C-alpha cells in the first residue's frame, strides 16, 4: 500500500512549496504511520500545528499531490502510454489556463517502463516547475 503515497523526499518538497492538505498518514523514519491527532474530518493539517511541523512530514497520496498542483498551481500532470514494441510511458505537464504544455518527456526522449516510474517522474517535474517559479 505504500506505493499509494508520495515518497518522503517529494513529500518534504511539497511541504516546502506550501502543501497543507488534510492527510491521515505521515512519514517518520522512512515509515508511513497513521496520524494520532486529527481534526473534525479525521485528517491533519501539518502547517497549522507548530509542535509537529518539524517532527513529521505529511504523507499525501499521489492523487492528493496531483490535485493540489491542479487547484493551487494550475498545473496538470499527465501520464501517457505510447503503445509500441515495447510500450513506454511518457509524462507531460500542462498549464491549465493557457492550454499549452510546459514540459513533455518525449522532447527529451525520456521513456518510462512502468506507470509508477512515470507517475513519480511527473510529480518530480511538477515540483521542479513550481520551485523555479518561486
């Protein structure tokens, strides 16, 4: 089940970018753990609790992270399958409000063998794009 969660390094980068969506799990010593303290909807907002801010890093799911980039940054991470022999995955990042892509892995001839590899690469590219804007 841990493959559902953003890896620690990317979770830390998301926190630095201002990610503060409710989560039910956190990273501690490279282990994902359920949160003991929760708000009224059963989730935890890390940036609102100074006691835990430096001790725990939230563990969002990939779905939560991609939604955050769409809603807060107007960036859409897309993972495309190119069927050939053998099949490969490619990533693309679109800016929602201008309907133009900012990055496409085919431009750099980067192919990923699995969806999971492409998903992580896409998340890393989204983080990189937002960091460059700041």
